[in-house]
C-alpha cells in the first residue's frame, strides 16, 4: 500500500463523464483503490477542481464532487493535505526556478507536497509531473 497523489486533471475527468479522459481516470482510480493505495490531494487541488467543475459543468456537479471527496476522506481512502507555509515556500521556489515550463502555482504546491510526503506516483495527464520526476498514472 502506497500513497498516490491525485491531480486536478483526474478529479475533473472523473466528474465529467463526457471528458475524453474519463474512462482512463476511472480505471486508474479503481485499480489503485483495489490495490489498497491511499489517495492524497491538497486543499488547493480541491479548490481548483471545484472551480473547474463549476465553470465547465454546473453548480450541482461541483457540490456532488465535494461531497464525494468528503465521503472518500471519511472512509479513509483519501487524505486531504492542507498546504503549509513550508509547502508554499518550496512551491514558490519551484515556480521561480522553472521559468521554462508553464507551471501553475497549484502544480508547484502539488510538487512540494509530494516531495515532502515522499509520494512518487500521481494520477494525472499533466506531463509537468513527469518533468519534475514523478511517475504518471495511468
């Protein structure tokens, strides 16, 4: 059993059954859960996903998404990490260092949290995680 980070890409793909990556994200999540892996995400990723779902789908989908996350937390398969000042300082250093990449601040926070928690794998379609040395799932 290992921790696997879940990026906004996956949360959105899971929330939108019409998204071209929905089936891929669903399969990856189902496989990881069947293997007993623990999912990890941050409050910043959650906020980004809620906003994206709200803007691209509709309000009720964003509410349902948040309720689903809470259910996953309650049953112990999802750990929600609240970003700390230390994470933010590390994220800002990454953001400044990688000026050749189009990284979002939220991505940099995710990288900082993953490094802090020694998480190697991430459910994401964002190649920037691989650029930073993380293993993309699927």
